[in-house]
């Protein structure tokens, strides 16, 4: 009953959730949600560049995100512009620039909606291989640099003073972010990648008492959302990418219900 | 004194220039094993900046710094803010930069009277509790150099005396060098080997007795500094234990006498 493409979508989606979970935790701990948004928006520019020079799209998106990430770091060091202005500017210019470049290339026909909101149902076996290999590489790296990265997240000063070289781990983190954006673009599209990163992580918060636990629960929530989203999209004939994000949102709402409830209880008892 | 290989950190004529002004300039100092160096000075005088140079968090624009290779550092920053999004218990926080055995965690927490907070989340702690946990963490890494940036902020008078006692004890136990930043003159005076009085540059330095009697010190802090002890005595007719209960006068007197005797010992030595 389940078609082949549906199984592929499930495997690809869960592979993505595996990395977006822990990475998403770091993004919300470090308040990088908007930064991630800017990177993922710039992925559209990467797509345009890939089509223009006829190179692999995932690779081009990875490189573009990487370049944008490091230019942001450099620009922020200058501190002439507030960083939200800078991020907003770059995010939307990258999208606009990508669209303009795409429009110039009258000879290529692109499925713009697919790039913007994901095209999970069309993923190929190669896509799955890229997602899983890239994803496992990211997970392995993350496990290696977990302590210094986490220490630098809590306090960059303590980490640096106590010899953990946070600058170095920050660079690795940026590379991982660019990689995750490149591999998850196919699943939910450039507009929704940040949502897939931060919403499962935020939903996991209420159930976690340690950072490691939160990363694990974020993976589980992400995977559940992928399954629900895909089945939902099949059932109600809705677009798959947005359906996955709606599922993460539902999970988040459920996750904060106990909190709201306990606050009311406390108020009543006073 | 400079570049002695027995020193943990040495700053030679160090200066940091940011936003078109010198944050500090011409700072020469060093911390050796078993020494307590205290930095004092008014707000914006470059105390934290100097500590950050010593820690390697800031690069100097002038002068040189030397740090012992692979120096094990314990750092208590001035403040730390933890978001709701970060689930971080006290226990987990202690082994933030290094694996620390449960036994050592328990020991560090018991030293700072924070054992009961072990399972609590960091962001739910009060200012004073957080400060003590920060100190516990820095001690738990068994540092060769312990740097504390105003560790008594938000800690009440009694807790302050205890915390300084603990810092002194840590020095003896680990034979580590200690760089302490403080705005509180009296309490520091009794335990420290060398006081460095900063105001963008080093105004004066030396043993606590030498510094308090120097005219630069009096210019910087006024007469208030000289009467700091008196101020404490007048303002505190009772004191609280760490749990908030009121301590008996006898205990307070006892602790005061202990402090005074201690500073007397220092001046004889």
C-alpha cells in the first residue's frame, strides 16, 4: 500500500530529523534562530548558482551557506550594524538575488515551490545517501566537539579561559550548519528549514533535564513530526514540507500544555 | 620578578586599546603558585580587562603577556546568564569544561554550601547561590590558576567572609595562584599577598598595609576606604547564616576576632 516514493520520503525525513534535532538545540541555546534563517534563505541563491554553472545543487547550497555564514561573522565583528539589521538584510537580499538570477535563466525551468517549501516526495536514492552520509558525518563531528561546543554555548569566556578553544569549535559548528541546510533543503525547502531545526528542539525542552537528553528528545520529536506530516499529507492531500512543520508545531503546543496547567494549579493553590 | 619561569602568568607593560581609548595601559604584574593577587579599583578602571588579559581572553595592543604552557585555569566570570531553553543542572554545570568525578563534584559543592542545589537547574538559582556554584565549578577543575571576577557579588556579608575563607583554603590545598578582582576592600585586605590598585593604569601596589597607607590609594577611594571596617561594624548588629536564620552575637564576635587576628598575623609576617 505504501508506495516506494513514500518509503523513500520517510527514510530521508527521519535521516534529516536525526541531525536537525541536536543542531537545532544548539541553535536555540545560542540564539541563532535568525542566523539560521539567513543561512537557509541564502540557499536559494545557491540553487540559482548551481543551475547557472550546472553544478550539483546540494554542493552549491553548502558552499553558498558557508560563504554567507563566514561573511556574517566578519561583518558582525565590525559591529557597525546591529546584527538583526544585518541578518534581515542578508536573508532577504539572498532570496531576492536568487529569484532574480533564476528569472534571467529563461532556458531552465525550475520548480520554485519545491525549493522554497520542499519536495520530499521526489527524493531519490542518491538524495537519501547524501542525507544519511552527511547526517552521520555531522553527528559524529558533533559528538567529538560536544564538550567544548556546549561549554562555549554556556559561557564563551569560561570555555576560552579554561583552554577549550571555542573559536575553533564555532567554525566547525558553522560548517555543520551549512551542511545541514544543504541536505535538508530537499525535505522542507529553504523557507522552512529553520522551523525544522528549532521547533522540535523547543518542544523537547519541557521534557529534558540535561542538554544531551534534550538533543535526543528533539531527534525523536523531529522523527515523529516527519511521520505524522507525511501521513497527514497523504491523507489530506496537503503539501508534505509544510505538513511536517505543522506537526512539529502541534508537538510544541502539546509540550507546553503541562506547564500551562501546572501554573494554573499553583495559582489556584495560592 | 618578570618572566620568572615559576610564575603562572606575567603581564609586562600590557595595554589594551579599544574604541579609541586605552582600557588599561602599562600594567605589569604576575601571579605565582600559592600567591593571592587582588585587583581593586573603581568602576571602569580596567580590573576585568586586566583579568581577561591574564586569561588570554583579550589580546594586548601593547606589552607582552606570558602564560605557563597548558596552564590549568579555573575562571569565575562576573556574571552568567542562562536562558530557559538551556536545561542545565548544577551537577552538569560543574563538569562543563572537564570530566569531574561525582566524588569531586560532591566535595566542591559541599565546600561552597551548595550540595542541596545539586539537582536544581542553574537558571532557578538566586544570585548568591549562582555565585557560589560558579566558585564551586572553578575549584572543582583543580586549577593551577584561579581567577575570580568579583565572586562575592550578591553574597551577603557572612557568606562573603566564608567565601574568602574558602578561597584561602583552596590556595593552601591546591597551592594554586589566585587572581581576585574585588570592590570590597576590608575583606580582601586580610587574605591577600599583593594588592594592585588600578585606575586605567596601576596607581599603587604592594602588601595590603603599604597600599592602604599610600596617598594614591586615599585619593582614589577617599577616607571611606580607611574606615571600611568601622562601616561594617556599625551597619550590622546581627547577621544571617546562609540559610537566612539569625546568627548569635557570640558567633559573629568570634568570626570578627578571627579575622582581626588573622590580619595581625599577616602584618607581623
